């Protein structure tokens, strides 16, 4: 990702071991004259941008979907999709929030009933690596049907590999977490448990994102790392 930014003539300062470390430094830097801090997930404008995804889905489908499946890091995409669902009158459409073990700050917040801060990000899905989810995400969990699912790194990487075979596209493990919903058969489990109602007229929409920081080389490294 750093190389991509450098190719765009950006000045990049890489700080710390995870996003939280970098964010802390960015907030300090933003205090300097002429600097502006743009939050990657915890801002209304970010949510409104993500909400446009639902507008596209709304225009493409004749009926409301059975569910929308997405990955959760800090919660920006989750917040935006729920905002979009509310705007198009689909407030009853459940969202399946996928995370990997070791980057599951949203699931931990749901269980605690409050935002919690993880001590470290141990998942290889580093782009999900916020140690805490946004307050807005936790609030929305009390207003909108959300199903939280946590998968292993192995399941996420396996989903990346199978998606590459099926669609000839490379994605990161952060997206593999979402794709695990299909490739790890979570979709059938949730239907069996009565948590999802899916039919031909009410399909599942899976939001596939997270491909900027992946290569064949990295995918092979992740495959070896998780023992596949």
C-alpha cells in the first residue's frame, strides 16, 4: 500500500505497528498549520459515501436482499451500509458483520455492551486492524439487525484462494473474512439456525472490497502462514 501511495506522489510517514499507532501520530501532525485530519472510518461523510453502495443495490434489485454481508474493521463500511439501508426503506434487511479472530473489535464490543480496545491485532487481516470499533457501530447494533460472525485467518485466506480460482480476482484476507460467509458455509449455518431467510427473490449481497494491498506473492505467503 505504501508503494501505491508513493506512486501517486504522496509523502508517506510509516509509524508504529498498527493503525492505532499511526492514527495517534496523524492526530499530532494534524495540529500543525495547513494540515487536515481525515478519518478513515469514523466520520459522517465516510458513511454517506458508503451508503451509496446501497443505492446501487437498490437500483439493481427488484426486491430487497435477504442480507448484506461485509467486513468490519473500524466500522465505517458497516455504518454507511446501514445508513443506506435506512435511506432506501430497507431497515429490516440484516447485515452480517464478518471479522477475523485477532481483529474482532466489533464482536468484542457487542459482547461487552460497550466499545472495548484490543491490546493487539494478531490477525493477518491487518486492514481490519483497528483496536476498537466506532461508537456509531455499537449504537447501530441496537437499532438495526446485525449478525456478528468471527472466522479464523485460515478460513479467510482459504476464501481468498477459492475466490481467485472462481473469479480470477485477488483480494486481501480482510475481504476473505467476508467471502468466508460463502466458502466456509456460514450462509447455510445461519439459515439452519433461523437467523437468515434467503430465497431466490431475496438473494444475499456480498460486498467484495480490499484488493489494493494484495499480490500473488503475498497470497502465497499468507497461504503458507496459515498452513494451507
